[in-house]
C-alpha cells in the first residue's frame, strides 16, 4: 500500500493561513459589549424589522476569510443576518416569525470563537387593545368632556419604558410620543405619557357638544379597535397628591405652599385647586396649548368646603400648564369647619367633582 505524502504548504498559502489565524484569534481577544438596542420592543404579530445594536468591541468580517463572519447578532438561540456598521454598531434583520407571540427575547452579539456579549432583553408585547378610559384625576370611567386629561389602560399601547410629554416647536404638547398616537373620532390628541399598559392624553376641545367619542390608540403603525366613551359638557375631577383620586387634594395655599395636615390653610384665605374635566372654555381652548393670556375661563362654576358654599374667584386654565388642566381659586369661608380632612368639591354646570377629596384648614 502506497504511503501518502503530504506536501509543505506554499509560502503564499502559509501567509494566507496566518492571516486567517491572526484575524480569527488575535483580534477577538475581548468579548463585545451591548449598551443599547433599538427598538427595544415590538407588537406580537407585527412585521419584520431591522434591529440596531450599539456597544463596543464589534468585529468587521475578514475579506480574506469568508469563514469568519465577524460579529453576529443572536436572538435567543437563533443567529440573525448581521450587517457590520462600525466597531460600536451592528444591525440585524429580524423576521416576523420571531415576534409572532408575546414574550421576551435575549439579544447578544457573538464574536468569532464564540465570545459572547452581555444579554439585553427585547419585549414582544401582546396585541394592542384598549381596556378602559378613565378621568386621570378622579379615576372614574366616564363621561369625558372636552379638554379632559384621561388615562387609557390596555395592552401593547406604547414603549416598554414610559415616555413623558414633549412641547414641540409650535409651543404645544406633541400628538406623537414614543411611537404612540391617540385619536378621538379620528383627531390626534396631545399625549402626556405613553407606556405599553397606560397612555395619558387630553381629549380634543372639538368634542364639545357631542354625546360620545370613539377612541383608538396607535403604536408603531398598528391601531387598536375603537373604544366608545360617553361625552358630557363637563365632568370635573380634582387631582390628589397621591394620584389616587381621593384623599388630600393637589391644592396650594395662598402663599403657594402645598396644603397638607402639617400646613393647613387659614379660613379667609384663597386656595388653588387643580382639576380637569371642565369642558369647553371661553375663549375656546386650543388642543395642547400651554395656558397663557387671555386666560381661558369656565362658566357656571361653584364650590363647597365642608358642605359650606364658597366663593370661586377664578376658574379656568391653569397658567403655565397645558390646556385641559384647570385651576379653581376658592376663598375658604369663615363658616368652614377646621381639620385635617375637610371635604372640598367643585361644580361646573350640572356636574360635581368626586366627593372624597379633602384639604386641611385651621
């Protein structure tokens, strides 16, 4: 039987081999690191998209070695088609099949010789749906009024990390936030907060005079089914310190300090009460506008403190805040009871605010 003879590799092949070894081993001494991904969430059942991964230590594929693919993005145990942008950024194509059902995926970047980065979670949100629309101050389910701050609860309505409102170049609160939009009868509303399970928005002033409105939420181009909400001329509710809709009101004393049992307001002084749901104003409100002059005022207003009628010296838009937040300046009557939990209530037209909000009086 003839003995197999092996030939010494040529010089050209030898150096090509060395380039491969050095490129594969020498430049991959440190594991890559992920500092962020975008987007960080998607709706279940959505389409394919491009994932951007930022970090450090990412490797370019070696042109002389087609076997070395450089840094690769992995989705759990699935390797994605990856494009090298720089040593601090790569992108990957995510097929729709990977986001077919709700859940969480782990994103990693793997360099040659299987040096893996830290893992970063990607949230696959459930189908977009509205479950409830409530007054954001009183947390009751309706009716809404023109220019009312509402909280919308549901699923898949926004980013996994909450986004706070922004004032655009026109001086009004934007109608797009974190990829989320809210529509009332097709009209985009100013958005104050957006997160997957809760969105806070302000109903358009154009709802005045209607009996109901259809609410839809859109996130990343996917829109929910319409959710019907009754509409009234007014639906006042007072904001509270703990945002529960009951207990100590979000009320300032005459010296602009926060009212509390430790800082009660004297009788005969004016307190500033913050609310929403006042309805249309005079002059008519502008959606998303920060309140300035002329001050938009409410009509047919009254108040009681501990059951005693109180003078309302001003009722209308809260100066410096967004239209939809209203302010009542109420003179505490001499006959009002003292105590840490004195009930205060306002009325706009025929509608009263919730009856379980209090303030401290001495």
